C-alpha cells in the first residue's frame, strides 16, 4: 500500500443557506497544451536501478486533466486544422526515484514536482500552480525471479507510484478550480472540512463572493490551530468588513504573542467599531512592548480619522 504525503480533502454534507449568493458563471477553460516530465534520477542517487518512461506518466496526467474539465482539447476547425485558442495550459514537471530491496520485499520512493500554468498568464481562467509531493510504495520481489522480471516489476511499481503522486497533486488543483464556480452549498461544505488547501480556498471564496452567511464559521476559524487558516479567515472577514471579528480577536489572542499582536492590531483598525477603539486604546496605554504600544496608538488614530470622515463600519 502506498504511503503518500499528498492529502485530498473530502467535503462533508451540509444544507444550503438562503442568504448565500448565486455561484458565478464558470470561466472559459484553457486548451491543454504541452505535458512534459523529466526523470531526474541519477544512477549514483538511487539504491536500485530504475527506469521509468516519462511518456507513460505524461499520457495519464493529460487524460486526468481533460477528464476534469478544467482544461479542454484544442478544437479542430472545419477544415481539419487545429483552431486557435487565446489561452493554453501547459504542465511541466520532474521526478526523482529511489528505493531499497532485501530478499523477498522492496520499497519504492518518489518525489514529484509539477508546474501547471497558462499562457498568456492574464487570460480569463488562467492557472498558475506549483506543486510538490512525495510518497512510497512497498512491493514484493518473487524469490528467484529472473533479472528481466525484476526490472519489469520495478518499472511498473515506480511508474504507478509517480502517477499516483502526480495525480493527487492535480486532483487538489482540480478541486480548487471547480470550487471557484461552485454553488454556495459546496463552498460551505469545504469550509467545514477538517483542514487542507480546499478549505483555505473556500475561506478565500467566502470573502470574494461576499457569502455573509458563513461569518459564524469564519469566526470559529480565527482560533484554529493552523496559522495559515487563522490568517485566511481573518482576511476573509476583513474583505467582508464584518466587525464581529473584533470581539473574537481580542479574546482569543495572547497579548504576549507579539507576532500575532502586530497582525490583529492592523486588522482591528480596519474592521473598526467602538470595541476596536477601546481595545487599541488599552493596548496603546498598557502593553509592555513599546513597539506594540506605538503601533496600537497609530492604528487608533487612523481609525479615529476614518470615523470623523463617516467611514467607520458599524456592526
């Protein structure tokens, strides 16, 4: 069984919320262009001799991308020539292999790096992804097997391992791309998943698509153990201009964590409200770090200036 470090998050079921907005129309998918991989394995860098034809993996990955619908085949013109396309997606990658063998059993390892991008880079629906994953696979070597049979076995095992790692990497991209034009219910489902890149993408989309019904979940994520998740949730709440985040931030973040304090002072000054003013005043007067006191005082002044101009958001 393969042990992969690439994780694909599966969303759980949920109920659609009446306050959510409709999903945007999907962007036109780019045409699939070149798919190319390089084998970077060197004889001195591998414990066993392995030969994998990159073309075997390239064909599998091209088929996976086309089946997903995030890219399409270049349409042919009526006269049979290939039609022009404003955007072409290309997949480039490389892999390195290693393994070990003892009588009767063996272990295959692989590291895979992929870059999926679109030319021109500013085309509608453009893709820009850099991905990396690694994994391993145990397999049995029949006792007394001929050398040619062992070589063929290795080739098959390592090829499938590279395909699996690269496929899981692409599955993550495919899931995130499909989420961009998915209905709000699908975004809510991803938002309530345990962790992973798909949840982070859902957090970003909540802010981008102004899905205010998801604010309670974003407030919960402000106290998540993962810093990237906390920062993403805070960014979405700032985009939504929802001052309810102020209370959660002031109660959940330690005053002694200077790194976190710098982030939340700026966020609270943007979110605004009376509670934000009170907190910034408290930090500016009582924090034991002069830099933090100064930052809080400056943030409070910015907030007061916006308030005087009638721009302070209200709950």
